[in-house]
C-alpha cells in the first residue's frame, strides 16, 4: 500500500471518535513489530522517527527500511518526523520521503512559533506533505511535579484559533497534562481544557506523552477529541522487561534477545490499537 499522509485517516478518526497511534522507533526490529500488529488489527497506523535520529550516520538506512515496510504493508501506514526541532530538520525529513512532519516550536514565544510553523507549512504543502505543530508545551515526566502537575505549559485555548488560522497547520499537538517519558507521580489530565480546545478548532488534535496513561485515561481523551496519540516509552519499557527476562534463560542467545524487541513492539501496539479503537478501521 503506498505511503500517504495520515491526515485523511485522522479526519475519519475525529468523525468517528477513535484515535490512531503514532509509535516511535529507533531501529528496524521495532518497525517490524509495529507493522505486524497494524496488519493483524487491520488498523491504520503512524510510525514516528524523532528528529534527533536524522543527525545519526544510519538515518537514511533507518528511514528507507521503515518506508519499505510501510509500502509493503496491507494497511495505510504513514511516516512522521516527531518533534522536528528546526525548519532544516523538517526539510531534511521531507527530502527523505516522510509523509508528514511535526515542527515543535513549543519552547518559543507564540509569535516565533507561528512564524516558524508558517515556513514549515508552506514548504511541506508545496510537495504534498502535511504538518503537525505544538501549541503549549508538553514537558518531561522526570520534572512532572514542577511542570505539568501544576499546569505549566498548558495550551491556552484563546490562542488556538489564531495559531491554526495563521499557520494553516494540519494537526495540532496540545498540552493538557501529559508528559514525555516516565512520570514523577501520577498524570493528571485537564479534560475541561481539552473540551474547550476541541470547541475552538476542527483540526485533528494530538496527545504527546501517552506512555504512562491508564487505558481509561486514553479512552477518555479519545472521547474528548484526541485522534492521534504518541507512544514510545511504553514500547521501550516492555522491550527491556522482556529482554531481561529472556537473559535469565540458559538458552538465551543474540537472536532470542533481539526478538524480544520485535515481540514487545507488536504486543504493545496491538493492545493500544484496541484501546484507541482503531482496529478494523483500515
């Protein structure tokens, strides 16, 4: 199936109250597990690659492997640049064949974020690539108690219409209490804020920092308007757990250990597809 932007699938998800998972990878075994899970569940999917990976020597090989697996799949799978840190990173991703890019100007002033996002959107749209941007700032789990837990960085709903209209962005990542990585304490989501943001725009809304949320929290934010959920830490934690268990076996080998990565990505992706409600939607 040819690679296409995920935007069309996200619009379907928004209209039918389910979400599509965006699962980040750092090596090919993860990709193999994700594609297998998406095919088993007949679910559209998104594979994300963090922008820092593009600076590594094997970046093009990783991207080409991921693109090939997605193209050979039986379900629609898109490839997105996750947290593009600059205009240049986004352009590099576009040149490598990503179907979508995320530009993350969340640490900048609103004016700078708008200005830079406009440049990325104009360049991407010129070649058919869709753009996600972040409004507000999703922090890190390790400092959650001094950031997200006290509502620092939350998206200001009064800026949503201005941001979307000025930038013409296709997808909007919002900050409502989730965080990247492992949480310090329990995540607390502002569902009223999500509802308010949803009332201000029709663009698909994105939740970053999905790892660590309960299944019930996922279902609640999806019902509230989130139609793309980003996941990585869950995948890494499950992979590590399985490899450590396998290492205790007298029969442990290179192959058996590395296979645990593929198995973990497949298992967790299948589980979350069911939670997000995208099974059978391809």
